[in-house]
C-alpha cells in the first residue's frame, strides 16, 4: 500500500473534519450566501461550462489573495504548459490507447463511486455501478474497453464522491479555496478529496509511492483535454475569469449535491 501510515493519518484527519462539518453546518457556512437552488439544472456531464458564470458572490472567499495567486499559477500551467504538451501527446498517441487508459482508471475507481452511491442512499445507482464494473472488468478486458456504455439499461450514472456525500448529509460548503494543480474547491470538497484519496483502491495496489503518483498523474494528463476545454469555455469570454470559474464551480457542485 502506498504510504500506509500517511493514509491512516489522512483518514483520521478526514474523519475529524467531516464530523466537524456535519455537527456545525451553520458555522461551516457562516458569512456566505445561501446555497439555494442551482442557477442551472444538474446534467449528466456537469462540466463547468454548463453553468452561469455571473460576477455575483456565491460563496465565502476569505482566502481570495491565496486563491487568486494559485488561480493565476494554475492558469499558466494548464494553458501554457499542459495544453501544448498534451497536443503533442494526442498527435502521437492512438485514440484507442487514450480511450483505453481513461476507461481503465475510471473502472478502477469503481469502489469509490459505489461506496458514495450507498452513502447517499442511491441503491439503484450503486447497482448500475456494480453491473458496469462486472461487465467492463470481464468482457471489457480489465476496464480498457467500456463495453457497458453500449448497453442502454446500464448507462453510466453521475460520478459520486465523498464531497457530494458530505453535502447530501447536510455539511455546509464552508469557504472557497483554490489548490495548486488541483484547482477550485471548498472546505467541504477538500475534506472530500482526502476521503476519496483514502478510499481509492489503486493506492493499495501499488507499493511504491513514486509509481503510484506517476500512474495517477499520467491518468489525469491523459484526459487533460476534458479539463482544458471546460476551463476555456468558461474563461475565454469572461471579464473576470477568476470569479467566473469560482461561480461555475460552486453551481456545478451544488447541482451534483441536489441531484
């Protein structure tokens, strides 16, 4: 298992923070606008560009100085470094390989999605996840081929994560925060990320830390085109890109929790 003791510490910290959010939802949402109904209806893809990006304040942003700094850094990394490198990668890598890698990592994260479906009281979606996993892991060559996608009765449900689960359980968003490389988040979603990291099965399958993070990094880089297209759709015509991305992210997450 990659960094076993580190994962245990992450689990303990996550459990404590999750309990704090659940026990004090009002405090976690203090001095922030009411979540209310999402400005846009939830969709299957729930990409950032599906949502309104007005300049109104939708969430508390006490760390705006930190957030704007890392937003600018992430913007340069994404558009000036990752985008051109990814274009070269796409040019020399067959579509079948890139699709296979994307499917493989998605299939590998099945336990995480399945667990969160159950925690959110969605047994039907959990059953669909189970059916897709069994089919793709067998007929689909360990998940490299998304065979289940072709079967309408087992269409892929929304991707569930621990941050959404905390929201369904009543935990407040807390405040907005931008993380290096990871991008936009909230206090609740940051706790959720830690929970997802601990529950992810891939970390227990790889002993070497370097091998684990290299593989995960490649998995994310392989599908960077999805992130780039969604990000550019929000920022290209935005007068205030930082605020637009923040509001689009908050609406997207609220829609996921409400669905």
